């Protein structure tokens, strides 16, 4: 078995080391670098009128995902995790759809890929299994995608994108197409928007920190976030969305920093 080539392992590892959360602390922020390869176009099913997405195939995918989540002992025991994962999945699917529209990818295929990117959360990862969840999600998705009737080449592209979305590594041979890279890009874009500001602050115990610790924390966050502004993405559309959302994210922390600076004296 040949593993996918990692193009910028040092950069990826440095970014990951710098900003990853542990799973125990909440929802990890994992990054990967992207690279452009010739685009491949999908061949998803029929569409009516002005509809640019095959609703029937998307509905089938939603049912598949929800049935696995519903049957999952882990998610039954952790209903808040189920709710978060499903909501995050829909946000990623909507971001993926935006990227697909801008880049001319097949919207149905991109939405399906994004809906399934975290399907492996139906399983309990244990203490060490989290980093495998992209590769595991691809394994779960592949037979379903074949059942949907997608051509094998499209199944491969979708599965490759799902497999590499966590740590940029697949356990099967594949190509880093812009389509495949877009799955992880959509995931990362959702990690840096309004929802995650709140979640991150709660997860890191910001509210309980003394003032000086708060200031140091916020200044540190701003520095790290600025360093991510030019992170490479698989497409120009993803880069634009990334920079828009990250700019907002940074602006929030800059305003918070200013507020903290006026919290000591008059
Ligand atoms: Fe994921």
C-alpha cells in the first residue's frame, strides 16, 4: 500500500502543533496545506430546472449520516456531541457548496463529500483514534457512494478528500485535486468563524482567567491567527472565504484586547 505524498510536512506539522486543541479539550483545529492540481469534474445525477444540486442524492446522504449517528452508542451517550457534529457538518456542507459554485465543481458531489467528512464520529475514537477519523470516514463512505451510483473516479476523489481532511494523509493512493482539498478547506473555514470564537473561549476557560492572563492569552491568539492569514488553500474561492472569516476572527480578538487594555484604570 502506498501512502499519499505529503507536500509540506514541516509546515503542516508546525501549524498543527501550534494551534491544535486536544480532543479532550473540545473540537480540534487541524490544518493542512493545499496544492493545486488539474481540476476533475464530477458527474452527479440529474437535475431539474434551475436546481444545481441533486436533492435526492443529498437527502439520501443525510439519511445515511443520521441513521449512523442515531445508531451510535457513543452519540446516544453524548447527545451534545451529536448535535454539534451534525450542525458543524451542515455548515461545512454549505461552505463546500459555496466553493463548488465559485470553482465550477459538481455541487452535489461536494455537498455529499462534506456531509460525510466526519461520519466516523459515529464511532468511539478512544483516547488515540481521533487523528484516524478522516481515513475511517472514507472507509465508511466508500460503499455508500458506490450504492448512490457515482462513477468510481468520483467516489475516489470524494473519498480522498475525506481521508486527508484531518492530517493530510490518506491510507490509499490518490490525487490532491482542488476538489479533494476543498473538503478540508471547508472544514477549516468553519473552524474560524463566530461559533468557534465562543467555543474556544469557553473551552480555554477565558472567563475564569485573571486579567493579566486574559491579556496574554488574547495577544497570543492574535499573533497566531495573523500567522494563518496566508495559509494555502486548494482553491481561490476557499482562500477568499478563509481570509474573510479569519479577518473577522482577528478583529474580534483585537477588540477584546482593546477592552482588556481599558479594564485596569481610568
Ligand atoms: Fe473532521
